[in-house]
């Protein structure tokens, strides 16, 4: 599933083409791509056509494009395999294309934004904006915590939350109401970098350990952003259809049985919440 770096790469790619564009038309080919828009396809189309995008925002794994009405936005969640692609207006249909937005940009002219999704777990919607502190965010994002690269992320509050949690630290990192955007890949990588066992109780971590973990999370996410995200197959690509290459920089995730790049011990792979955890038992000792 795309995590913070992948969604941020898509957001940054959409921004220059979307901001200032007028939505000339909307084509919905598969209503399964509107599971987050309960009012249906006709309402989705009517709330978009004729409007313009005024921004490109993200929180965690959600991205949204505010509309010039000032009270709503087009929101996207990519699910497991969703793609937001920029295409020429006359481009042939993409494989697994679900929705196409026909845009008119004052500088770039006509272009299309295509939402393609092989596994149909992703969705688009037009959602009302609500007040969240100094910001306006879609109502569907209110329950999502700020992510660690957000300047408004509160390190002190995060430490206080961990001090009250008896759950395993990896489980807490995947809780989007505590910290957003850190999925399975980047949790494993950050815990490896911080030398913390994924089953360590969150409330057992010292202030120094939590600070070290936050620093490593931010470093891992920054490197992943610089390398365009993590692609293991053709399902995650940027808006131009290009894959990220952070997979070549992974130290723990997906390397079960291989030597730890730090100590040479064997990386262990274990079942975890219908997925897998990857860690080094030698240098990520459980205390």
C-alpha cells in the first residue's frame, strides 16, 4: 500500500498541473472507484464540473485538491494499487482506468488526470472541508493524525501518547490516529535504524529512545521521498508512470534471511497483523 512518501510524490507531481485548472469534464467508468463518495457518480460529477482546483494538500496517506468553492475538495485515497496519472487529453485509456478528469490549465492547456486502480481498493470523493486548527481539511481526514514530516507535528504529545500505550511499538506506529503515513515498510526501516525491536512495548521506551525513533522515521521518510518512494511492482508509480527506487535502499523490509547490513546477523521475517515484520534479532534486541 502506498505510504507517506509515495502519496507525497504523487501530490507534488499533481500540484503544478492541477492548481489553477478548470475542470471541464469528468468521466466515471467504474463506480467502485467512488466508495468514499456515497452520493454516487452523478453527484460526484456535478460537484466537480465547472470548478477549479486551488491547491494540492496531503495528510498521511490521503491527498486532496481544494476547490474554488472554498468549502469542499476532491479527496483521493490510493488504497493498495491506486494511481493518479497525468496524460494528454487525447491519450488512450489506461489499463484499469476508473475515472478521468478533463482539465483546462491557463498555462499548460488541456490535460487529463486519470485515476487507475487494479485492485479497486482506492477511491475518489468530493468531501466537505472542516476546520482543524489553523487549517481546512476534508471531513474524512479529521481522524487522521499529523505525520512526522508535518511542521505542526507535536513531538511532546507523541512521546506522551507512547508513554500511555502498552502495545508493541510497531503496532502503535501503524495506528493512523497516533501518527500517520508510516506503514509497514517504513515502520520496519525506522525501527531497524533506531535499533528497536518491533515488539518492544511503547510505554517501555525511554524519552531518548523515542526521540531517536522519531529522528530515524524522519530520516527514512526523507530518503524515500528523495528516491521517489518504494516500488516493488508496477502498481505504485508517480504521475508520469515512473517507479520509485527506494526499494534498493531497504535495510530490513523484504530481506528475510539475508544478512543485516549493520551487524551481519540474519534478518528475521515474522507474521504480523496479516502482513510481515522484518528485523534483526541481534541488533534490535527485545528488552
